């Protein structure tokens, strides 16, 4: 069984019921989620040894975050404890032509104020096969850029494969800051995950003849994007998700995986969205599982896209899906018929 380590921030998610607007009623649903935590849950659900690393306070809310991961079988033993608060994000889910809204309240969270001394990476990576982080983590501050770099150096020293989802967040840092930090960190990355916006926002690389807001994507243009990324950093593989946003409720969803020789496009799914938060993370988890399981390039991208398509039907950040359900959809059964 492969061992995967992920590192990042898990946050308290507060969201109105259903598709209500903020404080349309007086209740907010409290759950947990965060990019790398979401990937860790997916991998645990697929039967892999999944280790999640972060820093959380020792109080009841911090422990609740830990418990939310333990429920799925994620190894939380390497989580550093300390600090005063858990980061929060408020989510108002969009519908039809009204887009979703995400408001962060994560300043001075335990992980944002973490230091290199909080993590023993040599110990954390003992026996590990894979390390995953996203561009959200170094965006939390210069200290986290350094912690991510130390993690990457330690992972490389132990022969651990590294994947990174660029995940640019304009509310956390500028494009110039992202480019400087990610240019350094991507030197260590083997598998890069991006989407139709991130490659442009972080590295200025974009596909031609694409309108992400008008629902028009030129798939051929992404071959050039993937090759430019691979040539710039020496990535072994580049995965690019392709989302055509028809509305907040309806998207077309596919992806491409470039392995240095082949450009493999997945089948395209039409999604009626229940909750799209964590959709990219579920893709990353599916891709890591598929590659560690020895799937070829085409099969790997089909598995990852099917896993993510299913996540869009599930409330909350976490993808509560098993391998058999993903394989069923990837194999062509997307009828949604009742299983009796």
C-alpha cells in the first residue's frame, strides 16, 4: 500500500443551508476542509496510507478538525499542535447565474504562523512514496514558502515523488509573489496540476482561443500550455483540468494529462453541481491514486476526472467516494440509476 503525505491548512467551513445567501436564515453549517486535507481524505477512501500534516491549536475546535480527518482513516499523528486559532472560510454556494462566494478569515491561524521547527520532515517522509502540496500553502506567508521548500528538499532526498496543484488564490497573494515563490518550489515538482486560469496567473502561460467565462475552451491550446510548463520546470507529467462554466449550476468537465510524449484527453462530463468546492482536490487525489496504482496515462486521467465529477455531487469539501464508484463511472456507467 502506497504512503502519501500531504501538507497544508485545514479550515473550518461555515456555510448557509442549501443555496441560501449569507444570513438569509440564522444558521450556518459547520464542517472542515482545505486543499491538501481534501486530497488526504480521497486517498484514504481509496485504501492508501494517507498522512496529513498541518498545525492546529490544542483546543476543542482544533481537535474537531483532527477528528474530521480521523473519521476517514487519515493518519493525523504528524500534525503539530499549538497556536491560537483555526482558519475559517465562509461559503455561499451559487446557483444558476449567481456565482459562489468565498470569504476568508484565516489571518493568524496556527498554520499561518508555523515555523520550520514545527515539522521533522525526515521523520514525516520515512517510508513515504509521494508528497503533495498546493499553491495555497506557500501563499499564507513567506515562512510557509520556506517550510514548503524544506519539505520538498527532504522529500527529494528520500526519493519521494512530489505533486503540486498550482491553485492560485488572488485573495492571498499577488501574481508577482506567486510567480517568485512557485518558480522556486516547482523546481522540485514531478507532477504539476493546473487549470485554465492558474498557469496564466502564476506563470503567464495561457491557451489561445479560450473563453473560460463564455463556456468555450480550445482543448488543442492546452497541449502548448502543458508542454511549456514541462519544458520550463522539467515536470514528468502535467495535468490540466478543463472546466466549461455554463453557469454556477452546470459545468462541462474534462482534463488532459501530458506525460512528455502523449497528450491524453479524458471524456467530458456534463455536471449538475451540488457543491463544487473541493472539485480540483478530488481530481488531484484521483490522479495521485491512479499513478501510484500503475495506471497508464489515459486510464489515469479518466480515473481522476471521474472521481472529480462524482465529488461535484457531494456536499462539503471531502469526496466521500470509493474506488469502485469511480471505476464504474470511468467505465461508462453515468446513468445515475438507483442501485438496488
